C-alpha cells in the first residue's frame, strides 16, 4: 500500500507498524485497519463519501488519522487501488509538513 520511495520508513509502533516520512507518521496499522493522516479537505472528502472507521483503540482513537474502510484491505478485493490512492495522498500531505524534531535524550536519574 505504501509508495515505494526511500523517504518512507516503516517501523514498529505499539505492536503494529507505522510508515513515516521526515519523522512524521503518514499511515499506520491497528489490527486490520489502515489509518492515514490527510489534509483537512481530503479527510472531509473521504469521511463524507466512504464508510471510514476510527483509527486506534475504540476507547482512544488517534486524532488526526482516518481509518480506511477495512473492506479495501481484504484479500482479493479490487479496492486496494483505492486504499493505495489515499495512502499516496497521505504521503503527499505529510511530506509537506515540517520535519519532526528528534526527541531530546532523557535526563539520567541519579541513583541513591
């Protein structure tokens, strides 16, 4: 589903996988759900035209991410191209964001 571009880095995240560009997550997996970070207008279009789902745990979905319809990810379904198109839109949006600054190293706590 991901663009085959060297800038896209896939790494483990919360027992699943996340795809990052410039340190910002563009897409992730949570169980069978693919979540994408889109521009406001793309989010509105997707959520108004497709049966999207929350992304993340039901009790605490991730804000700013939209879960693609799970049927698009089913084996043998012709809608995978539609999912790829939205993941590509997520890449384009997130690639245009400022790079995320690396986290500062945690201060060491002196042992008593």
